[in-house]
């Protein structure tokens, strides 16, 4: 479907949903604010299939690129309340939060299939321009990519010098509790994550490829967490506190309104009346919908600790030794101040 309507082009409610490498084109689809809020992630699973997307060649997209579009990032290492946090950036008149747009996964796939670095950089820059298109009179977009995007995060910040990021992470013990309580599918996902990190070249912790076959699921999960932590430390040193702030899940969930207010300030967005504990995102389960309180989260983790505590304790001791050997600190510098 072709459409030259400049109003559509300038409207972030037309989500840049996919990148078609064979046609070198972007696919756009309409996604309202309410649809964003209802969807856990910006995938077809939650949005439904779009049979007739607006197809825009990358060349045409570059010609129509919006100037001075403001884009910031929530980067994460999974299971750290980052989806809830991204939901909270639905602040009409100020910002909109995008939760794991598939467009960025498509750029990751393009890179992993062996595309030349220059071609990857060109498409990455154009994809970020597409996602930066604001909703209505909003001043910014805050995108939370999938964590498979993390290897491209340093390049993204380098090519957008006005963009800032908040690195959200769960403490390793909390991360491992999440993996254990989510069961088999999550343990498999951790192996797939590490496989991608090895492909991306960010999992150099001193292991040989065959070592991972002799590690338990939670050991593999810990290696993936440490690989991301190592990358995040690199980013904090490279870009400094002016552009990078860090936030652990326990501080975020204990004071979500204060964290949101501080994050908006870090992004240079100013104040907003809805940036407080009463924001709807903080009382709703970010994946399943329905009411969800911090007490519910604590109860889930207590059950997981009872069921898996012994395994987690042993893996933590092992992972701390791996971290010490690889010179990886388990907490990040430049914490978000609130």
C-alpha cells in the first residue's frame, strides 16, 4: 500500500513496524496510544497481523526524515520491570514509550546474517529515525528495545549524540529467581540469548564454546547476565553520566514514581503531572494486564526462592567467581538519582 500523505509520515502513531531487507523498505502500521498500552510488546502476537502495511522505501524514508526528533532509550538485561517503566513514559504532550519494536529486531537479524558493518550502520540509523517520529505534540519518544538489541546500543548512542539512555537491570540473584520461576521456556530462552551474544561478540568471559554444554541452565543464564553487565559497564565509561544513568529493578519497583520523574529529568523532558506513583503503569501487570502490586511481586519471588533457592545459591557463588575473574562489577556506576 503506498501513501504520500505527509500527515501520516509525521505521525508517530504510524508505527515503523518492520524492515524488509530484500526490498530495502520499512513497513508502517497504525497503532494508537490505547493500542500501545494494551499490548505487552509491539509484536504481531499482541497487535494482530496487519494485512496492508504502508510500505516506504528506505530511500524515501531518508528524504522525509524529521529534523530534531528526540529519541531516548531504556536498555535492559531482562526481568527487571523495564516494560512497566517503558509503559510509564506514556505521558501525553511529553513522550511515548515504545516496547520492544520488531523493527530493531529486524536490524539485529540483518547484522547477524552477515551484512557488512557499513550497511548495518546505515539501516540502524534510518530505523532509529523512523522510531523517533513523535506522537502528536509530544516532544520525545522513549524506546525500550528487546535486550537482543544491546550489542547495537553503543553504536546507536554514538550516531545520535543528543540521545540518552537508562540501563535497567535486575540484581543477579533476582534475575536468576525470575528465570527459575518462569520454568523451562525461560531456561531455553536464556540459552538462545547467549547464542546470540556469542554471535554478536559480547560474551567473551574466558569460556571455550564447549564449556556451555557442561553448564546448567542457571549457569548459562548467569553468563548471559554477566555478558550484558560487562557491556553496560563499557557504555557507562564511554558515554559518562551526562548520557547514561543506571537503575536496578529493586530501586525502581520500590519507588516507581520517583524513578519516572528522575528519568524524565535525565532525558531532558521536564516535569509532567502524571510522572508519579499514580501512573496506571505502576498498578498493572505489564505482560498480562490486570492489577499487580509490589506485594504481588514479592510473593512470587518468595515462592521461587523456596522452590529453587539451593540451586540459585550455588550458581551465585560460581557466577561471582566468574565475575571476579573477568573483572565485572555486579552493580553499575552512575545510578539514577532520586
